[in-house]
């Protein structure tokens, strides 16, 4: 059993996994680009089918022209709290790949799955640096394609990620302050089944 960050695991998982969570209140502190690139570097070491590495990261640090460019991609709700983050990352995946020994690209079944593995590594590396990362799909997909000049075919916009040092929850609207705590999980027995699917 592991207990950390107001969370309890039935098993002896590393506290790293319990200490990672998704705050909405960030301190608004500037983040050094070297630290952000360290976080993204962890993401780019994630596993992927055929080592195709389909993830792509477009990032912006707060108080920069790039921030002003990327911030409108978030929907209004996410803008309301992500405005105090230190960085925003837009996560994309390349939908096609050429298998080893082939020059022809075909649809990758796992491009989103692999990009999700990169997101997990990003979140854990942020936590190791004393930061947190909050992933979100509340984004304007069409606006992302337009602003970032993403081709219509070949890439999927997966999510946005806000990264920063956790801040004072009183900066959030009342209805979000009560949710500003690490969330629990269902018991493992409700999601892990031995030998047959049980919903």
C-alpha cells in the first residue's frame, strides 16, 4: 500500500504516481525554456509502435508572443484558469507512418495511443521538477489547425497541456476551488480483469 498526496493505493506503487495531479490554480511564475524542454524531452522518450514517434509538441512560454498565439486555442473555460500557467503545449500526433523496410506510409492504428504515452511522461517529468501538468481536450480544434498551420491530412490535434507550479486555489472561481484537490481513482478491481472483460 502507498499513501501520498491525500491518495491511497492498494498496492506498492511509487509515490510519483500519486503525487502527479492536474491542478487548475497555477502560480503564474515564469518557466525557463530549458525546464520546459526537459519536460518535453521526457515525452519524446515515450514508447511507440515501430518506434514511429508520432507525437509533436508546439509550445509557448507565458508573457511571450508565442503565448498570445497559442492561448486562444483553449476554450473559454480552460482560458479562465490556464491564464496563470507558465507554459502551454499543444500535443499532436502524426497519423501515418512507414513501417521498417517500407517507403510507403500507412495509417497508424496507435498514433493517439502513442501520443498519450508521451503525455504521461510529460506529466511525470513535470512533477519531478516540482511542477504539474494539466491536460485538456477543451480546445478549438479548427482554430488550432488554422493558427498553427497544421495540414488537413496527416496530423491529429490531440490535446493541450498547461504546465506550471501549483498556486493558491483562492484565485479560482468558487465552483472550482472545491475541486482543487488530487482526485481519487476507482478501485483497481473495477478496471483490471483476470481473463475476461467485465465492463
